[in-house]
C-alpha cells in the first residue's frame, strides 16, 4: 500500500477479513444504524498503487453524488459508511471522515464539493 492508502485506512473504525465481507458488512450496518434503519454500506476496492488519484478522480465525484442524492448530506453524511477492500482486509470508515479527508486533499470545501459533484 502507498502513503495515501495508509492515511485513508487510518480512519477505519473497524476491520474484518475480506473473506467474511458479507457477515461483517451486515454486522456494521446494524451497529451503525439507528433503531429504525440499518446504515448503508458504500463499497470500494482500493488499487495497489495510485490510491490518491484514484480516490480524487474516481471515488470523490461518485461518492459525493451518491451521498447527496440519497439524503446523506455533506458534511455529516449520516447513515453511510464505506466498506473498503484493501488486500485481504475489509476496512470500515465513516463516510463523513472519508469526505473530510478527500476535501482536504482536493482543496475543495464542502460547498464546492456539493456544487461540483452533487446532483444537478
């Protein structure tokens, strides 16, 4: 993994072996949800190299659009977590933490992210 992957994965609040993904994602959906609704998992596979450009060029636009479209408005991104596959490990990160990191890396504010990548 590269330094950008390390910076990202440092934000993880939980981990599981990738081979146990279905069970682990179901568990985290329940844990991160509220009494009425399970949380939503946004799944992502990190490349072995070029993680930062991958996240900024490919993931950030899609993630912001997804969050804004489903009502998980920036910056809180409530009810959504990322399930990130990196090697043989599945890492769970709060969407708000990932968006905050990618906002810093991109130099774009939350308002600019919404304007640029949110639904039109």
